[in-house]
C-alpha cells in the first residue's frame, strides 16, 4: 500500500555529517520518493507537539533539549509500505539492540542520540506531517 511518512534526521546525524549517508539509503530503496526536504532548528513548541506522547516520562526533557540542540533534516517520504519500511531501515530505538545494517545499528550507541525518527503508524504520520509541513500534505 502506498503511504507517506515523516522522517527526521536528528541533530546528532547532522552534526556527524551523516545526512548524505542516511538520505542515500532512503533514495536507493526502489519505489520510494522524497516529496519534501528541509533543514531547520526545532523550537520547544514544535517538539512538544511532536513528542507529546512522551511528556512526563523521565527521558522527555533531555530528549527535547537534544532535539533542539541543532538543526534537523525533516523529510516526507512516499511509497510502497514506506511507514514500516522506514522503521525497519532505522532499527529499534536502542542502537545497541539494532542490527548492523540498520541506520541506528550502524551508527548509534546512545538511546537518545539514535540519529533518525520515522513515524510509527499511519495515524502518527498524518499527525506529524501536519506539524512539520502544514498545509502541504
Ligand atoms: P522516534 O519517535 O524518535 O522515531 O523513536 P522511537 O519511536 O523508536 O522511540 P520512542 O519510544 O518514540 O522514543 C522517542 C525518542 O526518545 C528517545 N528516548 N530516550 N530511555 C531513554 O533514554 C530514551 N527512550 C527514548 C530516543 O531518541 C527515542 O528515539
Ligand atoms: Mg516514536
């Protein structure tokens, strides 16, 4: 099924010069298209909307500080099974548990600094697209 998903290359990925590497992996998947792409620094309001489900958890405040610590690359990717596909390409939240070959498995160590966000469901994707690209999707 064709779908759309919101991807963020987190500040650690941008700082470490991994934008090209990560976007290259997405581009090389057959049948996926990047339909929006922007470098921007996120404010706390945007992050509260995006990560609202985690408010009150012990990792929430450090997560928001980290996500606001430098620019991210926000992308919209469209294509066949792209929501589950990007979650698989990213790997599990904890990079140490992520298999080599996945983005988090190849480049991450710290749970918070796990390089990439990808929407976890159709509902999340629709909600997140409206936060990051209002009026465009
Ligand atoms: P994301 O939302 O960023 O795509 O990541 P995810 O679905 O794999 O993981 P989620 O549970 O939604 O957590 C959001 C982000 O919070 C940071 N985190 N830190 N125990 C911790 O220190 C902890 N747990 C989560 C990670 O950056 C995670 O991606
Ligand atoms: Mg999540």
